[in-house]
């Protein structure tokens, strides 16, 4: 290998200052460039990758290449010779400059892999090997950047890697104070970091731009501001039916456990740090249809806002985009961590016995092997039939909290019915309401909503046809009879099997015994 060309550094004192982690990474990059011809800067999106590379170009006089420069060059190449076009772009720059700095090189690689990798397997690797040989012979230097610190072969093993994948609390404090021009001097950034440890510089800059010039922010106000303007869930709560835990009846113990094990650790960032509390990693919410599992999810969405993410039937198992969408949702939840990922009707997702990919992905998430940010995401499953869930997925240590949703008892049914008919013309006396609650002994919350809706329709039909209007209780009683008749027809249908009766399989003791075998 030839001796490296001298690396001449210019004065950069007039350039904007770097955050502590950015400065550390930048100094390490300069140090590595003194000794190695090929260096890689792996910086997560939004953490200042382009900012650092442009600073390097100014300080060293290096030639800066962006995606547009590659596009300009490869236009003259045949569509099936883009690898040669990429190599030519790098060769041309290295011939003219002692140091070449490439921004977003992972995008260049991804483009070739997705479009042409199968058509010309191994060609890109051969082209990049030519770049390595040129560096060895010329004494020139090359800096490549990537999103997560990965570089294609044969460059990966030859690259001296310097990575900045996450900001620290000190980085957040520095960037917020710099970007806000002193408007956040009274903020405890340690608490802000506990609430949102994965904020990137783009989010912080955007939030600071939106801050009113004359506004004063303390810690609580900044956290609320960030939740509104910087952190976003995949759920638009304006499109979700309003729901609060106080609207749910007969599930007080479930709500209490959620407060203890999920909500308080997520909402009280001060206690999370002071007392070392954390949300449970895995939660299983199980029970018969209509007992309020999805309603719990709605209440959590409205309570946690940007900390709540949903994976439901809109992400269809077996489709081409399934795993891509699942990965996107998981990554977004990790970025907003501590957060909750709510997987509704997960037993339905596992009806396809060949769906091992999602199963393995969930195991990795719950075990926290992929990255330490996984440990701050609570995965909450709902299921009607826990017998259809993979035993390894719900074993102790992965699912730490089991919460059973039962059919509402008589007082809960009476409270539900009272709330449901509060704005109805079909009003009941206290004794009638109590009797109606007794008649619906085997009904879920969803059943009660259906009974009230059916009673209204029956009453509306009589009014429309100018038939004799009966007592309100008579309409409710008829609606109950209709519901039970439909159940009997369903139970008698040939296609109805034990697999469609989740209530029969909801015995955790049986499931745990099977797992122990």
C-alpha cells in the first residue's frame, strides 16, 4: 500500500458547534482518516450525518459526493451497467481529489441491490473491489456514509467504522438549548430524555421552529409540546372513537393492573428514573369476543397518544407488504419508546401455521436481543383463544402480565345499560333496568350495545309503520330474544366448531400445563 497523501486541516472555528456525541464521532473520524484510506461514518437518520460530512469536506478540502452526483454520471450508462456507472463515479472523483466523501452511500447500494442485484449477481462486489485496489495503489482516501453502519462486501471488512446511532441526554440538552436560543433554560433534560430518548435532531429542530418566540417552557410543558408536534403514532386518535377507562365497566382490576404495570411507568418519567420502575415487556389481554379488549386499546390510544402503536387486521398476513409494514410499525414504536405496541386479535394472525416469520420476529422483540431499544417497547397482545398462540411466545419471561377480560357481572351490566340508554327515548324505570341486567346474564359489552341498538330499531320501525308502540322494556326484551335466536342458529351451523368458541379454551392453567410438558 502506498503512503497516504497528507491530510491538511483547515480552521473550522466559525462553523456551528457539535453536540457532545457528534463531536466525539467527528474527532474519531479525523483520527482514523490519518491512518486508514477507507472509513465509514454510520449515523442514524436525523442525527446529523450530512452535517458532519459537509463539515469534514470544509475542514479537509475533500470532495463531497451526493446522490445527485451519482445520478448525473450513470445516465450515460446502459440500465444493466449501473454498477460500472457507480464505480466510474468514484474513480473519477478519486483521480481528481485526495479525499472523496460520499453521503448516503447506503442508498446507492440499496438501489442497485433492489433493482439489479438478481440480474447481475456479484457484479457490484467486483466493481467495489476495483475501488479497494485503487485506494491501495493511489494513497487516496474515501469516506462512505450509511444509515446503520453497514457497507456492502467487499468494503465491509476493509472499512474503519465510526458510528453514531443514538443521542445521549447531554446531546438532547445541547441541541435543544442551541436550537431554541435559550428558551428552554428551565427544562430538566434528564426527564425529557427518559420520556423520549430517541428524539433525533430533525425532530428537535422542527419542534423549536414551532415554539412561539415569547413562550416559556418548563419540563412538563416541553414534554407535552413534543408529544403534540414531534412524536407521532401510527394511530390518528381523532379517527378513534373517544374512550376513557372510566367508560369501561366491570374491568376495574384489569385497568388497575394496566395503571401499575404500563401507564404509570410510561407517563411518570420522573418516577421511572427515581424509582427504577419500567413497563412490562409483554402483556396478554385475553377473553371472549365482546368483553372489551379492543376498547382497552382505544382507551390506551387516547391516554398514551404518541406512545401507542397498533398492529391489527389492516396489516394482512401473507401479503407481499406484510413484513415490511410490521417492521415499520415496530421501528416507529422503538423510536418513540417507551411505548406500547398493541397487537389486536393476535390469535387470528397465527391461524396461518406457516407464518413463522412474525413468530420469530416477536420472540426477538420480547427477548430484547435485537437492540437495547427493544426493552422500552411493551408488546401487548389481545386474543380470544390463547390455545392457538405459540407456547414459546407466551411463556413466562416473555409475556409478564396476563389479564383476563370476563363477561360483565350484574352491576357492571346495569351500569353499561344505563349509560347506553341515557340519550334514548326508550327510558327504563330503576326496577326495569335491574331486571334487564339480570336477563342479560350471559351477554358481553358488545352484546349489550347490540341489544340497545336493536331495541331502538324495533321501536323506530313501529313508529315508521304507525303501529302500536309498546313499552320500552318490551323492545329490549324482544332484542334479547333475537340475540339468543341468532346464537342458537350459529351453534347449530355445521361450520361452527369448538375452534370458534374461544370461551371454552380460556383456561390459563391448562395452557401453562401444556407448555410445561
